[in-house]
DNA sequence: CTATTTTTTTAGACAAGACTAAAAATTAAA
DNA sequence: TTTAATTTTTAGTCTTGTCTAAAAAAATAG
């Protein structure tokens, strides 16, 4: 597995989480910040290696083997993110770029020992579940904050957008994983909502509410 | 800095530790397990980047900038080795290959936080000194065990060969960093010697004695 | 000081992974 | 159901880092 192959597998895996059926070449190109022609070359190679199924003009789909490899890279990514936050005092908006590098380090022992060292964490700093050794991910029944109705309550358990700017906004507003949130008011016009966290009430836009996961 | 450039710099830096003056193309090729023609290409590139001085047929020498970059890679390599042994229960013969990968991770913050997390260690698991942020290495006045005479004593502080097979041999013989050693007898014929560690006496060959550093 | 051996560099080729431009297949519109 | 727009693939080029084979320079020997 080259670095590039691994990044493609990961991208396709993540797109599959959202979209049904075969993944389009263009969708991969967009996620990978590359051109469709480059994607075509790569999916041919991955197909020959048995990591995805592909027919010309019909899109791609990961095989079981491909899913396993991808889940393992994501496992490494998220464990390293935990390490950076828990042990090296990184903030949750600083970890992603470094984890993008660390996820490609090849050593079974390293990642399993790291897992143990961190106390077998279930989620990364952004609330995303950490796959186990066998590539199984605990499928969460969490829901986006934007779907809650007036007077509904829940606990913040994750973020969909892990960009540094979004995470910094959350920090500033005092929005963090584990906090209880209640929807005070919803504005139908622009889907903004007033929420309460720890007795403080404030407005958030739909865009914000659309990127926060809640456990009811 | 690409991965390959970094590995060349590191190799040249290590050869410079042993050899005086300009480093020959062949010496680099041997250390890098590559061909001289490939080396010529690379040193041209590194030369253009101001990382080493090079004139055709005259060999190469790292610039200050080149030395700084190389020392920083070695700093990362050795800090990661400490991490693997101290925190993740690796043995000293298992760490090198993983550190070869980890040394290329790019993040100032990562390596400085790691340094702090480990308690600012001075040496790696093989007794090699860890360069500081500015690329300074504490030059040790240590001496190879093979140079000791009969009845001389010292403390084992490092190994020259860090190969897994050598380190496993040392483990088996009970030879470890920090132990006191006394030369009981030297055989002029083959330079083997009888040594005492913790009241136990045994023979070691010149090859072994040539790869163990002693502080007198 | 010339001849031979060794070292180093050049020339040309290759694989991986990217890109551009153009062709082919598919999908959407009229 | 033809035509137009979009998506996807092919063809050909480029860069990085590697290789082999051959040429050039330097070192060694006689
Ligand atoms: Mn991430
Ligand atoms: Mn994450
Ligand atoms: Mn090492
Ligand atoms: Mn070491």
C-alpha cells in the first residue's frame, strides 16, 4: 500500500458513508482535490488489487478487503488524534493535519500498543467512533442538532465538520462534547435556532446546527 | 523536503561523523543501498537547495543548513525511539524501523511536545545523544569497549550497532546500558576479551567489543 | 610518465502519480 | 428521439527518484 493508495481508499470509504451505491469518479476527484483522469488511473489499480469493484463508466465500490484496509487507516488516524489531545496537549482543532501523516505509519504493534496506552478509547476528539482491529465501527444512532425540535434536549457527542475554524468557533461559544443542550426556539425562516447550554442562551445558524451530533 | 531528500541528508550526516572531509558518492550510495548514479542526481539537487556543497568529482559536504536539517531528523528519530520503549513497551531492538518512518512526520509542535512528554531525555534507548531544537549534539567522550586494557573498568553507555540481532545478543548475555563492566583478560591473537558484569565473567569477540560504548 | 583500474558522471529508460486536451459514453433536454 | 450537456475515459506529457550502460575524470601501478 502506497501513501496515495491509502488516501484514495480512505476517501472512497468516507464518501460511501454518505452516498449509496457506486461512487462516481468525480466525487472521488473532488474529495481528493485531484482530477478525474487521475482518479480513473488509480481506481484501475485498486481494482486490480482487489480493493474495489469497478466497471468502466459505472463507478466504484469498495470490496470487503478494501473496507477493512480503509477502516484500519481511519482507526490509526483517530487513535493518533486522541494521543495528540490527551497526551501532548494539542487542541481539537490542531490534530487533523498531523494525524493525516501519522495514519500512514506501518506497524501493527505500534497501533495496538498505542490503543492500550490510551485506554482503548471509543471515540476521537471530534466524537467520531474508532474502528476496532477487525475494522468494525460502532454505528452510532446519533442525530444532527438541526433535526431537534423546540424544547427537545440532548447531549453533544460529535461534530461533522472537523475544520479548525469550526472547532475554534465552538470553543469560543462554549460548545463542547459532553455538554447538555436544549432547543429553546427555532426560526423556520432560516432554520437558525436558539439553544441553551449551562443556563446560557444564544443563537446558532443552521450551518452550525447541521454540523453537531446529538445523543437524545 | 521530500522523504528521499531527508534520508540522503541523514545518511551523509552520519557518514560525516566517522569520515573527515568531503563524502564520496560511493560511500553515500552504499549507506543508502542505492547506485552511485542515483546519488549524483540527488546531491546535485541538495546542492542547489543549499543543503550541501558539491563540486563534480570532489565529493559532498553538508552546509550548516544541511547539518541543521539532518540533526533535526535524527532528533525526531531518537525521541520516537524513546517514546516507543518508555511508553509503548517496545524492546530496544524493535524500535528502529518504526522510528525510520516516524522521523519524517512534519510538525514542530508535535516533536517539542513529545520531548516534554518524555521528560526531555538526553539519550535514546541505544545510548545515542538526542540533538536539541537547535541541532546541537552533546559530543560524548565515550570510548569503545575494545579500547579498554586489562583491569580497566567503565560503565556501558551506548551501542554502535543498533541492529536487532546485535541487541538481542546483548539482552541474552545480560549486557545493558548502565551496567558496570571490568576487563578481566585480553587475548592479543584475536582481540577477544573476558569481561565481568555483576560478578559474572564471560568471553566476547572483538566484533562485540567494537560495538559497545563505555564511559570510563 | 604512460597504462590500467577505480570512481564518478552522463545519457537514456522506467514506474508512480499527477496534469491537459481530446475522445467516448452516459444523461438530460428539447 | 434526436440534440446538447455532462461525466468518464484515453492519449500523451511531466516530475521524482530509481536503474543500466557507457563515457569521462581521477587515482594507482609499472
Ligand atoms: Mn481528523
Ligand atoms: Mn477526528
Ligand atoms: Mn534507530
Ligand atoms: Mn537509536
